[in-house]
C-alpha cells in the first residue's frame, strides 16, 4: 500500500511539473536557510558543554563601581586564588592562571645552530596542575601532577609542539628548551592534545605558575589592590554549594583584606561566578583573549526567528499552491471515493505527495548549503563547514525538519481535498460554497501573513542600512581619513629609539604630521582614572578617560580647541586638556571659565587645565561621549599616528610611503614585525556586527519576498481558476481586459494594503527597540515604512498583472466550453 502511495505521488508530481517545481523551490529556500542557521546556532551553543562536572565549574570575574560607573573585568586581583584555597570552604578546586601574549619566542637550533624565532605568539598562560584537574586534556607525554610543579617548566599542545619542533615525537620533545622574549628560559615537560570539542579554552602553551613569581613577570603586582584582566581564576564548587553562597563568601573575603571596608565609600568591588556556559556569550567580560570568536545570544535567537519565519512562509506558500490545484484534483478525488477510497487513505495519499516534494526540496537544500556557506564566509564562524552535516545531531535535525515541514505543509491541503463529496465533485459543484467560506478566509489570512513578514523584513533592512550609513559617515569630531597608526616595540621602550623613529618618519616624503601618544581618539584600549576637582563647596571625583599625547596630537587628528591653548611639550604630566563633557560635569557653563582651573590625579598631583577641546567620539556610537582628559607622560606613549598627504592620481604613493616606513622601522626594531592599520578601516570594523545584521536581513528579505510572491502566485492561480466561467461571461457582455484585470486584482491589492497596516507598527516597534542600543542614532523616518510597502506592493502588482492578464485574454468560447 505504501509503495502505491509513493508511485501515485510521483505520477502526480510528473503530471504537474510547474506546480511541483515552484513547491520544491519554495520549500528548498526555507529548508536550506534553516539548515545553515542550525549549523551556526548549534556550533555556538556547543561551546564548553563537554567538561566533566561543567555545571559546577565557574570563572571568577570582577564587577566594580567607580564614581557611579560600572566596570566589568574578566580578571581578578592576583592574591585571590591562594586566599580562597586557604580561607574558604565549599571548593573542590581553585585553579589560578595568568594569560600572556608576547612578541618573540625562540627555540635553540640543533648542534649550536641559529635559533628558530617565532613572533607574536598568543594563547600562552601561566598555570598549575589544578588547571588540568578542571580542564581535562589527553596527555601524550609528561604528567599533569609534575609537569608544572617547578619553575621554568612548559607544557605544549600538539599543534605548538609540531610548530616549534617539527618531525619530533612527543617523547623526543621532552627536555627541549624554549626561550620567551630571550630572557625567560624554560624546559618542555609535557605534551597534550588539543581539546576535541568546541571551547574557549584555546591555550596552546602552559608555563608553570611558580615561574611567574620567580621572574616577576606579573604586571599587576602581588597585592590586593590592582585588578588585572590577565589574572584569571577557575574554581569548582563542592556538591550542594551554590554560586550565590560562594559569592557572599568572596565578598566577606574582600572585606577582610581591606577591600570595601569603608561603608561610606560609594566605590565598590564585587566578585561574581560566571558559568562555563556563559563564557562564549557574555560580552561584558569577554572570553580569555578579548572578544575573539564570541557569539551573541540575541543574535542567535534572531537567526532562529528568521529560520522559523522562512520555514513558515515556505509552508504557507505550499498550502496556497496546493489549494490552487484543488479544482484540478477534484474529479480525481470523486472517482477515488466512488470506487471505495476512504478519507484516511486519501489523506495518506496527499501527505505522501507532500513528503516526496519535501524530500526533494531537502536534498536540493543540502546541495545549496556549500554555496550559502561560501557566500556568508565572513559572517559564519570559520569552523562551521559542510562536513558538519554528517554529525548525528545534524542528521536528526534534518529528519525532524523533513517530517515537520511535511506535516505543516501537507496536512491542511490533505484535509481539505479529502473532504470533498463524490457527488458534488462529479457534478462540478465543489466550489459552490463561494469565496467567503472559511477556507477562502484562511487562504487570505495566510497571504496577509506572508506579506506582513516580507514587508517587516524590507523595512528592517532599510532602517539598518540607514543606521550603518549614519555611523560610518557621521562626523566623529576628529579626522580619521589618511591616517596610519602602529605601536612601538613592546620589548624596547627606550625613549631615544622612539624619538629616533619619529625623526626618521618625519623625513619621509608623503608624511605630513607624526604624533606619539597612548592611543587614538577612537580606541577601546584607553586608560581610565579617577580625577579630582576641588571646587568651592566640595571635592568632585570623576572617572575620566586619560589620553597621553604629544603636542602634535590635536593638530594631526584635527581636534578642535574651543578655549585656551594646546599641550606644552613635556615628558611628565604638567598640564591637561579636557573635553566639553568633562567641562560640564565640573560645573562650568563655558570653556573660558574652565581654563586656568586645576584637576588632581589620585596622588594629588596638580594638573592645570590649559584648554578645552570640542567633544569627539572615543568609541562606538552605541556609547555616549565620556569625560576625557589629555595630558603627556612618556611612559604611556607608545602609539604612533601618521597623517599622510593625499593619494597620488595613480593610487601608488601610499604604497611607497608605507614601504619607506617599514625600512625605518626595521632599522630601529630589527627583531619586531612592522604592523600598521588605517584609522578609518578600524573604525568601520567596530560596526561589523551591524553590517553582518544588514547582510543577514538583506538575505532574509530576498528569500521572504521570493516565497511570498510564490504564495501570491498560487492564490492568483486559484482565484482565476475558480472564476474562469465568470471571466468568459463578462468578456461576452463587453468587459475590457483592463476592467477584468482590475476586478481580479482588487481583492489581492487590498490584502497587500492590509498587510502593510499590520507591518508598520510591528516594524516600528522592532526598529525603535534596536535603535535604542545606540546612544547616537539616525531618525526613524516615515519614508522607510512607505518604501517597504511600495516595494512589496509593486512586486505584488507585477505578479497580479502578469497572471490576471493571461486569464483576461483567454478566448471566452474556449473557457465556457470547458466549463
């Protein structure tokens, strides 16, 4: 019996090739989008889900409040881990480690040959055996108990071991030496495999933690005051101990060691426990190396919503197209019922047809996945690839998707078609109930739903594009074009070398201005400090972004000086420029009042305010402008900005300038790579997530429009098939083609207009909520909504015109004879 169902299904598909093709294309679009989205979502949600007792493992993070400003740091103060081990109960393990990036790593050559040098090495940590007790690695050589117990020991992952010691087995690598920055010599004591699952624990080189204290490499010091983002702590709670209970104990521990001891001090520090499952998503704290390969849960949920919408649209499209064929299948149903087919058998017959169509669409969608992955390669994580389709959970998802789509798409048409009475269909009375039946209303509702979703997508795409254009072209208050920047050597901070580099750069043709500073006006790496202003009534403390710069800084970046004068030339902080925002916080109404006053560093060092600069954006437009102070200090100035002269007509002059810059760099820092960036390009990267959203919306909008138009086409075919006799009679009575087109199109255009009325408030609400993420945003213009309606209305009108014109020019004699 089942074999006969599929045979009949294949015959009907072959008999109605056009409808079958449209159905398969519509379903394959929705299914392929869902599969790609599922690959991305399942990849991100799989991070750090495979650790033994992972639900009891947490990272300790810091939340501090300074002068009303919240700060979130992924690190902790260095002594915390040892104090927790000694003084707190309810802990199975405490695993402190310290992340480290370095400029140079060298491996001695064989037979006293030249060492092999590896530059810019990352994913290095100082750790002890407790780290490996919490995060389980497979050991190929060495032991987790002894490999990091002594100073100057190092453990490598297989990938780093092969890089540093190519051709050697793990056992042969044990005892080999590695030098970090030439000064730190270590011995390899262990080799481990990389973790076999998706994880943010991407460390590849592990130096014994006792080495850190021996060599004094810790930049945060060893007291309770400083908090370093590189000083991390993992812990495993004992069974029955909750994270809230442990956070209270850590708060008490802080107070015991002099932190938060003054109840009147508004500045507070808290330690929080972050679950492993949160590491990959929480952008407040980042993962272990900034924000590399992190995901956003709202973005993933939005992707899932897009997938669901596209699948539902594809199913609606299938229903509309199938019911449009009902008049052609009516006699078949009547004959089947007359010769004894039950309604149950007919339902299975129609569901089997739907299953075959869905199966073909699924196979087509799988073939489309590599194309989609290549198209969105810069949006999709690098480790998401087509071979993941063979994973058991993906195969289960594909099978479930096949079943669900088959039921959603086929159940209603099967129930409708199988409900026809044999006597009525054989007398051509199947459509006697007319267009106002509940089935007609359902089809209209489905059509409206399709166009609501499509119009919301169009409006959202226009708005996101408008906001991105606004952010990329807004005047940020400083010059960003034709500016190159780079940092001086991390290992060589010799002042004379920096000054020599500056002098040599100034002599290169094509360079107009050179400046030495701590960072750019637009930067996520700024220094922040609490500055004091001693007013007439009370002392005012404010957390301020500090920028250290030379006298060329304001001129190079075209920072507008609205009062006073620029910074004097000095290697120590002797004067300060403030921005308008800080001026208003200090209580001054105009910039002239602020000049001549003084603010104070935490050590009570006085800094006279010599000038006020106009506000400029120091970070993304998501964030309001913060108070800024610009001063000078040699130890914090390692950032070189270079303003280039305009590009030549042939577009090659900058290449020559950069090549000359590299030669100057290599003459002073021969052991360091020359890495430069363009200021405007780096600012544009800040909005990569918004640009990705725009691309995703444009992609989803295109698919939604295609599916919606296919659904509309099905509805138009259905109506024109129903009204064939009416059209013929009207033409005989003198109706023109234009009148018939207007008659047939009016109802559908009303549906599109009704969908527009629903889509506008939905799109406005979503757009308003998204724009609230920006402190500075574009206007929510009325033309965005009107354009969305006009786009879909225009596309719908073209489809209606083509199909109704075909029906209106048919020969009435043929149509009436057929009827």
